[in-house]
């Protein structure tokens, strides 16, 4: 089976195993080609209290090409409403981290986001930019009051998810402990779009997509309080669809809705087991011209085993691996001399032009402009 097809089938199987079936485009009214929401995963904050690789060791148990959309700092008209319109047009669900003071000013927008199927979390009461400078009492009050104000806007505390994101990722040990005592899951992010910076909407879209491509999957950090985000969002969604990404919705566990079954390794992106190198039998290489070996692909070398039926020993496996490593090294040198990229380095074409993105630094994480 073709390796690309194998990966696609495997991703599909894992997606179904981790919870939820694939969305049918025809289910999106007026848009049969909608991106849609591929599946919903249910999480228990008590089992995984802190997520997002920009700050923590764990992140959501996503498979490759899956993305969770998150929006901070709202709601605020007209931008939050426009973002909700765009998400509805593509039948995409997101997670909102609401600022309590904004919820008090615009409760109808909070209720609209909930009524349209989005998950509602919190993001402190007033979004102090230097959250770490708050005293323990002040920080705890920011968390508690933000929850109370958002729950009041929703009209029912049970509608509020126990998800919390620190303003500017300004977490402290004491504040994280308070969040844990309240049963909150603290969210960081995996990929920022830099939409809080004074950059154009096309650059916001480019950074979001390119960083997701580089990461492969993850929690995307956006803000629904900027015009540039509203302008960038359709391009982001279109490009995600073109590149084969799938949107995942996240909801909290509750009575009658148990957590999605996952393994511990699913939450730790660097704990995946490494695949063993292919075994190439020495008997398969006998009679071949040594000068021809570097010209054969890895698949061609592996296919040489088909005609040989003999047990493999430690020496055979060792020599086989050495032959494959030599082949790869020589192939890379040939590509380098020719000024070409290796086959593994081919870039996927897309509508968002690719060039180097600025590095993400912790002190650059978002602040209300």
C-alpha cells in the first residue's frame, strides 16, 4: 500500500478510535464544501490539568493534521459576531476564553457563542497584562470573578466549561494551584498566529498556517477582538481545508458524557515510540552491483527481501540497517551536490506563500493592544 495512503487510513482509524465520527459536508446548510468539524473529544480536567506545548509538557490528544481553534479576550462587537458568522458558514466549532468584564458588557454575545455550539471557557476578570505581578489574592480573584461574570452572562453555570487560560500565559505556581483546586483545566496553546501584533491580516493567516504545517497539529491561538483576525479567518479556514487539516471540537466531561478514551502517550507529543529501521537481508544484496545501491530508493531496497525466504539473525539485521543508512547518506549527498532538496524536504504547495516566520518568544505572548 502507498505510504501516503497508509498514513491517511491510519489517521482516519485513530480519529474514530479517539472519539467521534467525521463530519459530513452536506450537513452544513448552504455550504456542501464546508470545512466542518471532524470530531469532538471529551476531556477530564482532573486527569490532564495543564495543556499546550508553548508552556506545558502535555497537549490535547490530536492526530496529525488536526487543529483546535481557540479565541481569547472577547466578546466585543462587531468582531465577535463576525467571527461567529464565519465559523457558522463553515460549520466549525471553537473554544472561547472569555474576559469577565467583557462578558458583563456583552452577555448576548457570550450566549450566542454558546447557543451556536461553541465551548465557553474563561480568561480572568479584567485581563491584567502583567498577570504574574498580581498578588496571590488578586490572581485568585481574577480567576474567580471571571468565572462568576461569564457564568452570569450565560445564565447557567453548568453551561460554562472548566477551561481557563492565563492572560498572556502569565501563570504562577500559586495561581495554577488555585485553578487545580477549582477543577479547572489550564490551557496554553501550541501555535500562535500573532494576531495581537500590528500586522496585516494576510500575515496573520500566513503565520497561522505555516506554523501549523511545521507543528503538524495543535491548539491554534487567535483573538476575536481584532479586525485583522476577522479578515484573516476565512483565509485560514480555506487554507486548512486545502491542506487537509481537520477541526476538532473539545468539550468537558460530565455526567453521561465520559472522557474520550486515550493513552497517556497521546497527551505527550514527544513520547511516541520510534519505529524500527527496515530489515534488509544480506542475501538480498548478493550479486548486486555495489555502485547501483545508492541509486535505489528505500522501498526498492526493502522489496529485495521478497524473493528471499530465510530466517533473520542479529548480524543480518545489523548489516541491513547499515546498508540502508549508507544509501540514505549517499542520496542526501547527491541531492546536496545537485542543489536539490531531498524527497523528504518537498514543500506542500498552498495559497499562503511560505517564507521564514519570526521565532515565537515567551515575552511576546498576547496582550490587548
